[in-house]
C-alpha cells in the first residue's frame, strides 16, 4: 500500500520501427514492439512477442536461451518453479510458471531473448490448442536499478492494485519510457492468479516492457540499513498504521540502495522531472514524502533512516513520513519560504514548489472527481497527486463522467482507461 500523507501531456512513445508488430505464433527476436497498450488486446488467443526497444537484438538469442535453460534445469533439480520475477506475461496465460514436475518438454528452441537476463518461453497448451508466450525476468532489482535512474513503486498491502495504482504505473512507464519502472509488491502470489482483478492487473502491466515486478521482502529491503534492527524488534500486529509505516521505511531503504525516483501509487506522471535530487513540498517549509528523487547512498536518505529509528512513534500519523522528511531537511538548511512558484534549494537538494505535484491541494482533492467547464493544463506540474488517502468513500474514475480524473486517465493512462471503458469483467 502506497502512502498518501498530508498539463500539457508529455507522453513519449517508444522509439521503435513503425508498422512491425510481433504477433506471429513463432517468436522473432528481431521484430519491434507494438505501441504501449497494444501488445495484449489485439488478439488474446494468439501468441505474441514484445521486444525490448533498447535491448531486443537478435544476437542475444543464444545468451537468453542459455539463461532460460539454466533457470529451468535449476528448477527441475530443486522441484521448484523457474519463475524468479515477472517481467511480462502474455494475456490469458494460465500456465505462467514452468512447472518442473510437469510433462512439458522445454528446450533451447523454446527460448528467445529480449535482452540481458530477460527471456521468453513458448508454452503450448494442448487443451486449448494455443501457444502462450510467457516472459520471465532472470534479474534482480540491483540489475535493473544499477544506474540509479529507476522509478520505484511499492505496494505493502495485501490486495490487488487499484485502477489508480495501475494508472500511476502506466503513466510513469510512458513518461519515463527509457528508464526501468520497478514495482515492489507484497502480494506477489497474485501474479499467477486466475482472479479477474489479478488477471486485468497482469495484462495491463504486461503492456509495458520497462515495467518490472518484484516480490517485496521487507527484511531483505531493510538489510544493511539502520531500519533492520527496528524491523526485527517491532510488533507489527500492534501498529495501527503498519502498512503505511512499513511503506515509509521501505521506500527509504530501497532509495538508499538504488536511488532514482520514488512515487506513491496515486501519482500520475505527465512529464519528466528534470531534477535528480529533490523533495516535494506539501506546503511552504513542509515536505511531503509521496514523491522524491535522490541518488543512491545520498546522505539525506541515511539521515532519514537514522531519524526514523531514533524518533520512532507509530501512534502519530505521518510521524515517519512527511514529518520525518521535514525534520531531517531542517538539518540541511533553514528551509526557505516560497515567495513565488519557483523552486528553492536546500543544500544539494531541490525543494520543489507544491505546484509541481499538488496543484490541487489535499483539502480540495474532490475537485478531481468533479466536472469542469474547461480542464486545467497543469503547465507548472510534472505529475499530479490525487490524494487517495483522503478518498475514504473510494470514489473512482467513471468513463463518460466528463470529470477531471477521467480526462487525466484518457491522457496519461489510456490503456487502463480502455480496460475500464470496456468494463472487462468489471475488474476494479
């Protein structure tokens, strides 16, 4: 569960060769991908391949086959499954794991590479007379986030991601099409679920080759940080705000290790953020923690983790979130006041004006669900915070409502909007 504490669209398509979509039943590692959003809804009964626009080169076929074969052989020996982390799964995949104990005969001919460590497996379902192209990710988070330029989302709750969360991830995948989007999920078992909501989530995320899904292991995330001893001694069951507190801590640990940009799952990206080290002001001289960017091993992150533990108080809402960020930022500088809509600096950190992400402030969050005579352009914003925590009645985007949130979906997450508009199995 991501925490939500208190307009010119810049969608950039993948740079691929036009007109060559991978829709053949046999994998072709040289073909170029369909545009984002078109890779799963054209013909869900046939096999598809999605080439990585950066790494999808035919000379890596042999490398991918080797990785895939090793993965399968290891799974066979340990009576486990070959799936390590899901990169992309094709639509209607009912056999998304390579079962080591099954009778499937998988050889190197079944594998096609989509770049270093990413490979596909063609699995024939004889019962349905279909061939599914299932994509596997033979990498870990450090592999894809090693450049410090990833976009990180976290889901610490035990539920299927909401349409808003999927819209947030889609919008980031489109805006930051040349950067990895890492989605860390607590409820990872749903990847192989046949539940309608899980299936819809799987298909939407599979539309974007730069989206990676990883299992969120809190102890592993907190390893080698000041947060691990705290996590090991805390009684999670007695913490009223545990999903939010664990998210506060987890984002710090992951950002310490990987850097990049962290976003809550109610942040809709519109255009790239030009800053590398930044915090987002919730108001003048008060920081939020719903979105921020820092380089790996930034001293602010370490200071924040130390302060998190030293001044921990789980009974106070936001104490480990926005209040923590504000406390630590004050140690870096006397936080300047905003006198215009220009950003200010605090040491080597840019403190971005509320207009950058919260042009509609949290007391006015319902405005997103109202109709407008003229939609705002949000020209001074990089992304929009929709304040989902305030939405206690779970108001949602309704296609055809002519609300601002519908306009945002159509502009920045059209794949998610299309699913909702078609009311596909009423997934959300």
